[in-house]
C-alpha cells in the first residue's frame, strides 16, 4: 500500500511507519522505490520520525481500531502536528459492529483462561466525528465520516483459521497468561469453528 502511494506521488516523499519491526523489515526488503522510506514507530509517537508540519497527507489503513479509545486523542494530536496547514487526514479502520460475534466468543475465552478482552476500538460514526472535532479537525464539505458495511470473504475453515490467527488472536494472546495461551488458542479455534460457520458454509466476517 505504501509503495502504491509512492507511485502515485513520484515527486513526493513517502514515509511508511509501523510499530512492529518485523513488518518494517519486510517492507524494506520488498520495496525499494525512490523517496520511499520506512520507520518503526507507534502512532502515539509519530513526532519521533516526522517533523512538525512536514506532511501534506497522513493516511492510516486498518490500524486505528488497535488503538484503545483513551489513546485516540493522542494519536490524532500526533497526526495534526505532522500535517502542514491545509493538509489532509484519511483513515480506514474498524467501525461499530465489526466482527461482533467473533469478539464476543474470544472475549469469553480470554476471560475463561485468566485474561481480558482485547482493547479494540470500534466507534460509531457520531462517536468518531466527535473525537475528530474535539481533536481540532475540520470535516470539509468534500470529506466525511462513514460506516461502510462489508462482508470479508473467508470461504472455508482453513482461510478462517488463517485470518483468526493473524488478525484476531494476536489482539488477545498478550492479555492471556503465557502458560494459558496454548489452551486459549485451541479452545478459541474449536469454538469459533463450531459456532461461527454461516448458513452458506462460509466463515465470512462482517
């Protein structure tokens, strides 16, 4: 995705950031485009890699729902600081109702194994509009905050388990005692396979 942005702005300077060093290492191996750089950085600490007013555009994809509600203002403050006057912010992340049945099941299993629910943040349109405005952002006439309902295709058990392990369980396992994590994962997978299959045989996620 970051490489695509760099292709769209060949004269621009594009910086891709991620809190996970392994993701940045992979990105650096795969993409070697002029004026495209990468840095390990949490969204809450964007000022460590981006100068104030140094960006025309900040784009966030599939990340903000990992940031707890109480830390959203800090992230938005970092985004505002990074943008030049008149700059734009575009974000795509999970919203109200996302993977509700899966989260209910995983929350219950995490608690049963001595852990706690994942700190995901899936706001309503009204809630996040308020968060943005309180953070000093203007929603221009050509801008919007919208909840888009989608169905992510996971047509069989194998694809569902792949998604569950890479996208969902990773939010819970650090919050479960280390000794209980294998049992938690096994129980969560078994319950999810048994209870989350749709009438059409898929495990598609809303």
